[in-house]
C-alpha cells in the first residue's frame, strides 16, 4: 500500500524557516517524480514544486521561487521542502504527492504550516 | 503560465447529472485530470487522461475534452458526491508544468 506521511509543519514567524519532510513507503520511491502542493485555508489547490525521480528536473511556482528548495533522498525514501523567508501568504496545508506521468496518483494527508507573529 | 478556469459552484439534485467545466486555451490538445476533495481530506484522483477512471472510482464519473473546454460529468449524483472538484493539466511549456483549475464546489440539493 502506497503511503506518504508529511511532517515538519507548525507555527513560524514571518521571515522564519521550516523544513517539511515526506516519508514514502509501499512503492519504489526512486522511480517516481514527487511534488508539493499546498492549499491555503478556504482556498484552492496550488502546485508548489516538482522534482523528477533522479532530481534532474526541478520546478517551482513563481510565488516560492528563490525561497523554497525541494530535494529528495532516494536511499531514505524521503522528500523534503526547505522553506525560507516565510510569509503570511505561505500559510497552508502542504501535501506531498506522487507523480505518475502528468498527474498525481497518491497524496499524503498534509501538514499545516502557519506563518504568523 | 497556463490558466484553467472552472465555475465556482454547481448545484444538482440527487439522481440528476452534474457537469463541471474546465476552460483553457486549446485544452483539447492536453491531457486533463480531475480530483475530488471532501472537507478535511486530501484530494483523490477521479479521472485521468481526459476520460479514464482509476480503479475504485464509480462509472458514474466520466470525462471529455475538446477545443477549449474539458468536462467532468457525474451521473446519477449521490449525496456523497458533494465535494470540491479540480481539473489539472501538465503544461510542458511553463516554468512550473503542473497547473490546477480554480475549483468547483458541487452541492447536492
């Protein structure tokens, strides 16, 4: 059974940093692209970042470019999102999601990030 | 970047048919995927590649895509279908290829 479990969310002050992690199990992690998708309270889904299976291709939304860094450790079956210079508008539930071709076939349950003073 | 536009809301009576549109420039040339999200839950894929269904998704969910509009159709709507629905494409020409639509709230009357 495919499982994606996010961790690392919490309350952080504006300008602060946070590192999200996603532990994957139940599939060959190194064979799949991975993604971070977020959802602000009461809002729609926003694709934040994608990373290919071997980390050769990395993409970011304009809203986070230069502040967030996606990475993965295939030996540890883990995906990460380093978030720096956080802003109030980064407040959201962050989902780890497995890519399959051009779509997402599995999602984690999400971790809440709140940026507030 | 590529923009996908959905109606904010659709209302439908039980047993009737709900149609949710997703508009985008020449979207018919792309593969469109649809997700269902219920309150407090992660999204779930209900249609991929315009009209295919993942295992476990009822046949009542179907999709089509042509020209500038893709459509998710829910036949014989049930109370449990009440949720938010998002379309999605992968636009290889964009800096961030993954794009979601604006989302549609389906209300079962």
